[in-house]
């Protein structure tokens, strides 16, 4: 049944044509009026300016964008969609629906599920499950442990974005703290290694220090003191040293401190970098001053840090020292976010609001709109060598987003699509609203409505 449904969907993508005109296209550093034609699942033509051959406007679906912005779909390289085993928080179906509502058309899911994605069997299970339920394009990182280095050579590099290593505390046995295992991971693989970099030794030392002084009921203000810049820097520096010595491609996830920026490779073009970095939207938006009002809702690992750190991260995005922006979408139920900073779970939902938040920061002069598109679509595609996604170009998959730049909307529980039912942005009014999202040429999100018949495709990676 799955086979025939996928074939039917493929035929539909191949046959349907769409023409979108009167749009303002934000793509490859430019913002200009234009139109595009989609044939099946790919972009057939892109027209700059207000004019276009009238015969190309004859299509199955014709959309007057009314001056709205047309962007390539966002590629999110770090999500936790909680399936299998943690589906009370979310699953591939629910969270991919929230993603496309936020303009995210492709995601890379992390391995710390139950069971973890640390075997070829579990990887294949996730790929099969996503083919049945995901509204967005999908792929999955393979998780490293202290004892599965031998599995890496069996991976199909065209199907896996990289190997994920947790160098700080994590679920189950996914903390890789064996020196021998780390040496082998960095020395024996030619795949990209993505790391969660926080020093477990320093974190434990800080917990002991603050509990000795203040007791066990430490509130959220202690979270950035326990998971501080020293813990992040020490772990990131170790990963950089290992990668540099072995010549490994290293990708540092959710960079959160000014201090870590000194470890990066300067203003090189992305194609020349062996060490790259991601920043998450919450580290660009919030600072430790927000703990007073939002409390555990903004408890993430790594922690939200100082205003100085936030400004340094923003500057690093603009200088291209940081390569991409992502979400680290990690939903928990409200009850799981309760308690002191040692008990409350870390992480929060973000995929539905990441693009509006980045566009809001652009409207406030923090970034340009073109920089947002570069960091959320173009460079993720380039960094991971994704096949024909991330740009508005003829021959590329038609993953596109239409954004209304003058449609204020307020985040409320009623318009959330996350299974966990909450957002740290509740009550905030964004100026930019996702109007329509296309995945492989099909309208999957249309002004508040999800087309539940659309299924994304497995992402293909080109060998670097």
C-alpha cells in the first residue's frame, strides 16, 4: 500500500504545473519582482521583473502573489521530532506539520529517541516511517556511542547528513566520553561529524559548586551558570583539536557563546571550511534577562546566555563566521518543563516560529532579509551537499515559501501546531506571516490549512 501511495504521489508531482507571479523573490542575495513556473516537483523557470511569456502562465494552478515574498524553503539541520518512543511530546507527523506551517520544507532529525538511531535498523525504521507520515522532506543523523564506531563504515552517505556525537550529557548511552571512541570517530570516518559540545566534567563540577552553596532547589537563574561559557568552550575546543588533527569535517551545533567564535575558521568561503558552525534562533533572540519572565520555557542545552554573547552571535552571522541558523526544535510537555533547573527538561518547540522570528530580527535591522535566506536555506544546502534544494533555480525541487510581510499575527495556543501545546513566543506579534508553503511542487500549507495528503521526500546528499 505504501508503495502504491508513493507512486501515486510521484505521478501527481510530475504532472501538475503551477505558475506564481507578482511576487518579490528573495534569492541568492537579491530581492526583486519576479515569477516562477513549477512543473511536477521541480522549478521549470524563473522570471525576473514584472513581465513573463504569457503562454507560461497557462498552468493547472495560477497564483497571484500580490507582492508577497517568495523564498526558498527553510532547511533545518537540527530537530528532535521525538519518534520513536517519545511521541507524547510530538512525532514526525505532528512536528513536520508545524514545520511546513513555519516555512520549513526540509529537516534533519537527531538520534536521541527511544530506541536511539544508533544502528542501521533504527535508521531504516525512521526513514520508512517518515515516508509514510512526514509533510516535509526528511533525513536523519546517525548517532554515535562509545561502542558503535564500527557501524559508521556501513552507512550510505547519500542518505545520511552526518554522524551526531553528544559530548555533553544526553539520553541513555549517547554521551561519548571515551577518549578511544572519540579518536576513532574522528580518525576513521570521512563523514561530517556534528557535535553537541558541552563539557560533562565542568557541568558536574558546577552543579556540585552551586548545590553546595545554595542547596538542591536551584532556580532557572543557575542554568547558565552551570552550563556556562567555559563548559561550552572546553568541549568545542576539544572537538576542533580532534578534527584538525584528523582532517575531519566538523560541524558545531547550537553555538551559544562569544568565546567559542575564536575556534572558527574566520571569513573563509563555506566551500573552503573544514570546521563549520550552527546557531539556533533562540540564542539569537533571547538572553539571560528573559529568564525572569519566561523561566523554564527558555531552558535549553546549551543555555541561553548573556546579552554580550547574543550580540556576538548576531555579529558572527553577519560576518559569515557562523554558517547556518537552525531551531534545535525539542518539544516537551508543560509538566516536563516544571521544577528547578536540575529537574526541568531542556528544550522547546520552535519550527513553526523560527522563520517569522528571523524575519522579525531582519525588520529590526539585526540582519538583512537576504542574510536570513542565506543562513536558513542556501548555506544549509551547500554545507551538507544537498541535492537540488535550498535555492530558487530551474531544475531544483520546488520547495518554496510565500511570506506576507505585512500581515501581523499573534502567537496564541489556538494557532499552535506543536503537540506539546505551548511556545516561548506566546503573546508575541510577528509582522511576517507564512502564507503558503510548497514541498516538491505541492501546496502543503495554505493560509492556515495543512494539506495532509502531501508527503515529503527523502533528502539525497551528494558526496563532497
